[in-house]
C-alpha cells in the first residue's frame, strides 16, 4: 500500500491536468520545473465534432491513475451538458508505452 501512495504523490507533484479556457474542451498536461515555471507537455484530450467531447459540453476535474493489471493509464472526468443536467463520468485510456503524457482514447 505504501508504494501506491508514493507513486500517486509523485504523479500529482509532477503533472497538472488543466483546461486553458473554461469554454475550450482541451485537457492539457503540464509539468513544473520549479513549482513556478510550468512547461506544456501534451494535449491529452481535445474537442471532438460531437458526443461527450463535442461542442457545448463540460469536461472538468480530470484524474489519472495507472492500472497495472492491464498496463494502461486511466483518466476519469466529470462530463456534462452546458446546463449541468447530466452529471456523468467519462473515461479515457492511454497505453503504458505512451506513459502518463501520451495521447488518450475516450471510451
């Protein structure tokens, strides 16, 4: 159990998932160099033409964990319509080979 806690803390300390603008559907990964200077790493999810990641959708509070059983990074997030009437969870995965910074496929 202690090993998992150390890994989770390391991930949180090294990476921040964020959206650059409240109306833009992009989930970015950034890493701090010194907790003051942050470096862009990758767009993990971007706006799609339709569906959960489509226009007029809310995607927020992404979280990422590593699933060692299937060797994938798993991101889950809050998915909703613009009126916050759905309150659903969304899931995306990335292979271990890509690492936490790789591209994610929305399921």
